C-alpha cells in the first residue's frame, strides 16, 4: 500500500504508473480510462460503479470527469447528494484491472440505484469477492490490480482536458472534479488496464455494444410486445453507438408496428437513437452501403420519414450556445413496402464457384461482404428462373424463340410483361 509521503514527489504515487496518453498531440495529461470509479449514495448506501475518465494532475491528485447530462453518470448523482448535505468531500475509489464481470458492468446503463456488483455476480453465477478500502468507506473488488483511493472535492472544480473522446472529437477543457489521493493498493507485479479512447470503435464501445443491443431488443420484444423486431444494431464506427440505431424487422410487418418499434427504440435511452432506421432482414445493418441502398430504394421521404423535436443532445462535442442544447430525432422506415425484384448479383452457386476457382488459382484471399450474392426471392417468377438457367448454360436461343411467340402490337416500349398473366387480346 502506498500512502502519505510516498504519494508525493515526481516519480511517486500516480506518477509511477505507466498510464498512456490516448490521443498524442491533443491530450493534455495521461488519463485513466479503463476504470471502475466507485462511489456510494450517502443516503441509501448503494454503491455505483462507473467508467469515467480521470486525468493525472500530480502524484497524489487527479481530476475525474462524470457526465452530468440526462442519462449520465450515477456517480454524479452521488456527488450532488453530498453537496446538498453540506459535505465538502465525497469518498471515491478508482479500480484498474477489475475482474472481467466487474469491469464489464461499469460502462453499462443499469436502472438507478442498482448495485453493479450484484449484476456482475449474476453474470458470473457466483458472488463477487469484495473488501473494504483502506482509507475510504467503500467496498472494492478483492481481486483488483490497482485501487486508487481518495476524496473528491465537492466545493471546488479544476480544469480538465483536452482529451480525445469516443464521440470522435477532442473534448476541450472544462471544469471537473478534483480528487485527492489517499492510498494506492495493488497486486504484486500488477498490470495497468487502459482503453485507448478517441474515434470509435474502441474497447469501451465494444463492451457497451454487446450489452446495449440485447437490452434494446428485449425492450422492444418484451416490454413493448413488438415480436416482429429481430435485431437492434447500434452503429459503432465513429458514432460511438449512441447516434444511429438500426432496427431489423421481419418482412411484411404491419406499418403501424414498424413505427411503434422506431418510436420505442429512439425513446428507450436519452442519449441513443438520434437517427433510427428500420430495415428488413436482407439488409446487413453493419454495412453502411446496404443501409444507404435500402434508404435510396425503399423509402419515400414524404411518407417514410419523421423528425421529432425536443431531444437531449447527449454525448458529443460541447457547443458554445445554450440554444443548441436540444437536438432532434429522425426516424426512417426503409423496409420493403411490396415485393421487389432480386438483388442484381449472381446467385449463390455461381458466386461460390467463382470463389473456388479464385482460390484454386492462388489469388489473394477473398473476404466477401454481405450481400455478395443474389437470391431468387421477392418479385421473381419460375419462368424467369428457367430462362436465367438456360442463358447461363448457353441456351439463350430457346429464350429467343419463346419471346418471339409473344410478340404484340400497339404497345408503348417499356410496357411491363409478366409471363404469369393472361395476354391482353387488344391485338
């Protein structure tokens, strides 16, 4: 355990830890990122674990940033309670290298006043071992690599930042919570855990995603009873999960249910779902090109798009003007409203044969991205399937003889023809 004078002086205390700078050239300090920041409700005694950044300021001082926005940090609610009680400090413990289940729950958004340690124990299938911290009245994971203990000042704030944030911009300087360190405990040969924050994807967004997406799906399926929703995908690259939500619904889902799913998804979490898109199961929600294709050909902006006002701006770069504190929501129904012709790519058997030939020749390894073949679904007739088979086998002349027998007069070019319909005998 490191306490007292051993925390002071260059090269001691926090300054002895190999904490990286996430975004060199922009960050103003080494910053703790892979954290379980533990605080306690001064009224109920319920602990909170949150993943908040903490910038190193001296060997025995750092500044913690907790989100104050709607849907933000549970630790900030504790901070406000301490202030209202007239208490000048708030006990705090910052854990680096918690057991995986404990580290996993810290960045999640659980219901208020739910102790994350209990949830971690549920995931692990057994109780999580905890111990009391040495200098603050808090329970910390017994198997942690590092525990940094101290008191957050509730009367003064200190400038912190700039810091490369997960919303894809550098967070500029702002006043945040100074913490005086009272003790550092650690394992022998302890390992410092750290996330590299900046433009997503990152470790922190990956951890959130595996929990957030099933949480959204359960809300739509169970809480709202919308059974036709098959998947919820939070876009990760550069948007940090919060801005763009894709809802995958089964084909033929009633229009009213599609919109109920869009409303439900965009209102579930205050900082998620600024742009919400509904698509069918043939669209890969992780393929932005496929999403744009669905929007381009399956959505009529006049009928299939809505903009809702009065949304919290949420996690993002700070704005100078208070008038910009509110945002809006855009909802889009990019599902098929009727059967459409197949995707214009060769059928799977042809593409797989091409891949085998490619590999036999020894060319560079292929990594097909969905969609990489077309399927005979939607507006597609057996007669067209047979004609395509004949053409691929070199029998296109038979197709020509069939079409010649179907010639008609007094029609405008581009008049639609369907071999499953009886001919119009106007000719």
